[in-house]
């Protein structure tokens, strides 16, 4: 995918913050921005910078942090009300079809143009993912959560394990190039290395839908073709689900079918797993000697075997049902937090950038050399189906994946039902 690297007139967007603050101190004193945020490291990174924004502008920002499962319905309740309590929005890409289509978001493009905020450094893949690649910009990318493979380099380099693996398979112990090889390697590690081969988030719904998507794309499958026809009922998808079920049953931790992202993080951090298919920005959280001494310095990052993983991301939006002065204050915050300078500060704390110039920043690369692999993961990622009922489809798909991985339904039946469910929802 194309990448843009010139900064252009981004300074004008930052300058707008000071201009608005100086011209409208009274407004700032009367406005508090409220955002409902997922309780993840990215939110904590931004939250630590909020006092700096308030000092510069006089605008207060308060984050309400909740688990992902509570966010969608809580936001929708406000967006259909007379005036939304949440006046700056954190929008998952899975809602990027639903929210604009319902008329719940303000088009940011006029404010972008007026302030001179430069969109060119933003990765086109992220703009497209959030529905902002055309003339309208309903959502400005905040951070990405494209998925790749985090693995234990020390176990791959272990001489005894290497000898045993070659004896059993006739192959050298190395990072797998295909999905089949990955599942076989994860099974081997569980049987021989004293750890779980894969820390898996196979709880039905969002966790297993996102996790399985990596298997689907790695196996060469897809949900939709270029014309948005459903093509999930395919041999590639059946192969992907067979391997996913194999991994859950024979390579993952006990209780994987009810496990979430937090569970896999704890497992990986404690040194009890060889690998995890997860969001690439988890690496700085795990490769931390204070938080995860068992694995710090022993981790690697790679694009999913097969060359493609699940692409995901969050963006900022402004509700349509808030007053104009609040919208302007919200844009002041968004343009500040997504400026290059602030994005670099966030990246140095483990932020997953959406701007190419942050990935390529010398200070960021010096601290986190693996951001090179992170950019490859983002650039090669493929998207879950984005449409009005994406959130509902996660439940449909997640149920079928859980039944198949638990041995309660055949792979063929699960894929057929998941494809039919997608067709039904897309036809509504």
C-alpha cells in the first residue's frame, strides 16, 4: 500500500490549538470534553498527556474507561439522544460503517481544511479502514491494532528443541512461513517446551472473530471479494477453521474458549506461552523488564505466516448532536492529540501510530526497532467486513467459531452458517 512521508502544513493544525485557546478562554472554561474509552494501554498513554493539553488550551478532557464489550451500546444510547454526554468519540473500525450511515458523526473535513491540518502523513490503509479515504472525513485515525505474531525468540533458538523438532519433522526450527507450519510448531512447543504453544483469545464474539480472521487471511481466504460479494464459504476458510480448532484444542492454554485479550497477555507475560496472535502494539507492553521479567528481551514480532493478518484501528469522531462550540473544542483536542509531536510522544510510550512520519521518526525507531515490523503488519493487513451490522456479525461468526473449536459443530457446518449469516446481515 502507498505511504506518505511529508509533513506538509501540520504545524498549522497545532497552531490552531493556541489560537483557539487564546481567542476563546471563556469557552474553554465552560467546556469539558467527555470521551468513553476502552481500558487499554493506548488510552492510558493519552490520558497521561491530558494535563498538558489542558494547560495549553484551558479545555478539560475526561476519560471514562470501560471494557470493550460495554462501549458500543453505551455510545449508541447517547448518539440517539437529544445531546450526547460523550462529546468527543473513540470509534472502533467495526462501527465505521454504522455510525456515519446513521448520521451520528460530524464531517471533520471543513474543520481540517479551515485549520490547515495535514492528512498526508496518515497511512492510507488506516484512512480507508475508518471510512475516511474519500471526500468526507467522519473519523480521524487514532491508533491501529493490526494483528501479527508475537513469539519467543529464546525457544526458537534453543538447541535441544531444535534437535527434537528436526528429528520429528525433518525441518529446521524456525519462524513458520505458512499457517499449517505455525499450528504444527505451536503444538510441538506445547508438547516439548513446557509452555503453551499459543496463548489464544477464543471467547466467542469480538475476541475469537478477530483472532480467527488472522487464520482466514493467512490461509488465503476472505470474507468478501472486491465487489463485496460474500466468499467466506470456501476451501480456504474451511482449512483456516480446521487449523484454528486444532490450535485451540491442541496448542492453546486450558480454558482458551473463554479467554480474552487480558488472559492472553497475562499468560504471555508470565512466560507460560510460546506465541500469541495479537495486536502488534502489545510487544512494548510485554517486552518490559519491570512488568514482564520472564519474557523481556526474548520476544520477536512478525507478519502472520502467509503474509496477511487482521487489520484494525480506532479513530476520533465528533457527535452530530452536540453544540457547535463543543464541536470546535473537540476538534482542537483531536488535532492536538494526532499532531506529529504528540503522536511521537505517545509512540515513545508504546503507541501504535497511524502516521507514517511517526513510524519513521528517528527517536521512535531507536527506542523501538521493531516498529519496522509493525509498519509491515499494518501495511499488509486485511479488514473484517465493515458495514452497518458489523458488530452483530461478530456475534454470529463468534458463535460458529466457538462451536467448531469446541467440537460441537463440524467445520463445514460452521463455515456455511457463518457465510449465510454474513449474507443475511449485508442484505438488510
